[in-house]
């Protein structure tokens, strides 16, 4: 392979601005080369056949195959000759999960991949359908319903994996990819602290200079940019879901000062944190006005 270790897909290209989750059902008609994401991804195969290589370990794909990949995982998909795969796909930000679930996901020894029976497949398909419906509504407590439904699915998958129903070999990484996962897992667990490139490099017993170079090869961005993006995403969650002062949000998200937080936030979002909060409040007010008036098209469906 002549390119870098992997292609990294960005949430900016797959999630609408201001949205932290997208659920869709579609058909794959071509192979997907090795890639990773800066978001989480769940997939349930509805029909078809193929294979998937996750972190170097191959697994078969058929109806009922379910996987949940973190930003620390890389995978590629190969279709059966002349075939296609029908699946439900859910892309989401880790900011939608509470800290306990996020830590459980990042501390898992490998990606969560399970082969479900027909009954469990139908139940999960229904849960994903409900999750999709919640994202399309403007009804009361929509955001909370999305988080709770998503959290319940993640818990079910974690429990299924713990019971030993993980697909054989799905957690068997090759050495280089395992090192990447370890580094990214450490970053995702500690990005709200005063984390340094040297500390992350030490997790792999690499020099900071070599780690810095390889990190950009692995992820497509610098260590500092990767950490800043995680902090900004976490700040978005606090801005829209709490009434904390912006100064407190800055420190909670891992920024050393309010001025630095505002500068970085503007760089990533194009507006200040306070303007972002006002826009969210305005959207919420519009939603309440809609609820007090006529139902929207999505509500009628």
C-alpha cells in the first residue's frame, strides 16, 4: 500500500453542523479500503455477505453482524464477489455518552464485534430505527431520548461482548495498530487534563519527536490539533447541555485559560463560545414555539 497507514474520515464530512449523531440505512456496493474515523461508528448488517478486517483481524459479515468502532480502531470492508451489503449505520460523537460508558468503550481490549441471532438482530434493528426516528423529530426531550437510546444500545453491546459472544478474532490486533489504539485510548481518557505529547509518547515507549511524526501519519493531524478538537467537542456538549459559566466550561474541557479556549473555539467553530450558546438557546426556543403550534412534518409521521 503506497499511501499512509490509514485514511481518517472526519465528522465534519459525515455529520451535519451542530449534530452529534446520524443514523442511516443503505447498501454498500463497493469495497472500503483501510480507514478510521474521528467519530464512533455502529453498523448492523441486515443482508448480504462479505468480510471486515478490524485492527488487522478478519471477521465474516452476514445478517446479524454488529460492530461498534471507536476513533482508536481502523477497518476495511470487502464484499463477496458480485455481492452487496445492506446495513444500518450510526455515526456519533463520544460527547453523547456519559463518562462511565465512554471509559468502558475506550478500555475495551478490542473493538466490539458480535454475531447476533435472529431475535437479537430484530430487536437491535428496532432500537436503531427508534434512534433514527428520534433524530428526525423536534418533539419534547429529543436530545435526552437520543442519548438514552444510544446509551442503552452501547450497554447491550458491551454486555454481549462480555458474555463471550464477540466474533472470533475481532479483538486480535496486529502490533502496529495495537500501538495506535493504545495511544489514542490514552488521549481520549485524558484529553481534559493537562496532557502532553511527551506523556502520550511515553505510553508507547517512543521519543516525543518520533511519536509526533508518526501520530500525524496515523491520524492525519498533529497531536495538538487532535486534542484541541476533542476538547472543543466536549465544550460543545457543556455549552448546549448545561448552564455552566463559559470560564468553567473552558477549564472542564481541558483548556488552560479562557482566552485560549475562546481563540481555539473560534478557530474550529467560526464563532465564539458565547455566540454558540446563544444560537443553541435560540434553536431551543424555536423548537418550543413549534411544539406550541402546529406539528411539523416529522411529528406527523
